């Protein structure tokens, strides 16, 4: 089994963060810093032919910092379980994937305006997805482009990425910014939308997805939720109900999800 997991670096400091077993991917020229890792991934796919059965991933320098997964864990997981799927997700913030209906709703909390801007793109390319109703769980959504997948996934990712790139580059009115951690910090909105493109692909249910269960051990983000057993179990139940709904389309599971979610103590974000 061939596994090619690249870790992107921008300078000497980020080069030192490359984990053993991952392949350094040089972006020191950083020709389009406004696109962050998206630009690097898209250009790799433009300029390289992928093997049909190999696994590919393109991770940021902060992968370990965000997820707590080292390279040995990631590589062994794919070696041991890769025959069961064609996409593997190593996303941070499992509790937010479980709580929110989908990463676009979650993104709109952190980056106001993200949902509407994303829906504009979806409508432009007639993707026929209502983001306000899109149901995702931890096996169909991911943050930070932390996806390891086979060629079939990356072909679809490149297609939608090319559409999104064209859409943004040719739409001056789309060059908008949004909050990042504080009102004083403004980043391009496209930065946060592009990392959610993978979710649009995974929502089609055409891939066999592998994902480590982080719900028992990974931390809960205390800025949003209490870090206690009750909250953890309610978040696990939210994710399960969404999974059941995605599998069956039975509305009772979606109703149960909303009921359970309503029992979770949630703190609205405030930015300074």
C-alpha cells in the first residue's frame, strides 16, 4: 500500500514542524499567501498524476498541534484499515462537528457571513445543496483539509476547487473578509470556505470514510461547551442521531438530534 502524506512548509520554522514519515512539501515561494494551503494542494493536483490505489494527503504545519495525532498514528491507521475505505479523516474539533448541523453552520458562528457566501457559490455552480439543511456528522465533515484519500476523492476535490477558485478570482465583490478570533483580525472569507469544500464532496455519500472516534478522549472546546461527562455524552448522541438520519433519511432521528442539542449548554461567542 502506497501512502503519500505531504506536510506543507513555508519557512525554516514550519519546516521544523514536519513530522517523521510525512513528505515535506515546499511552499517557501508562497506565491498566493491569500489562499494558504488551498493553493498548494490545488497546484499539486494540477501538476501531478496520482496513482489509482495510493493514498494522498496534504497537511498544514499545525496538524499535530491541532489534532494531537502524530505521523505514526496516521500512517498505521491507513495501513491497518485502508482496505475498508477510500477516504480517511483526521479532523480537529470533533465536538463542533457533532453539535452543529454541518461545518457551514459552525463556520458562520466563527466567521459571520460564511453561510451566505458559501450558498452563493453553491447556487452559482448549481450544486443543488441547501446548506441550511445539510446534515453532516463526524464521518462526513472535516476541518483544515485534514483528509487522506485515494485518487477518486481528489479528482472530485480538484473539480470543485477549480470552480471555487474561478468563482472567487473573477468576482471582485467576493473579495470579502471576516473575523478570525477577534474583530481586529480580518482574514479573507475564502480561506474558511475552501476548507469546507471537502464536506460538500463527502455529503454525497459516495465514499467509504474512515475516521478515528475521538469522542471518548479528545478535549471539548470549553469556549463553547462545558467539559463534563454529561456534555460529552450529549454530543456523542447528537453525532449518532445525525448518522442515523444520513443513513435512513428518517426524520425522527433529525428530530431527536435537535432535541438533544437543545439540552446541551452552549455559550454564544463574543468577539472583541
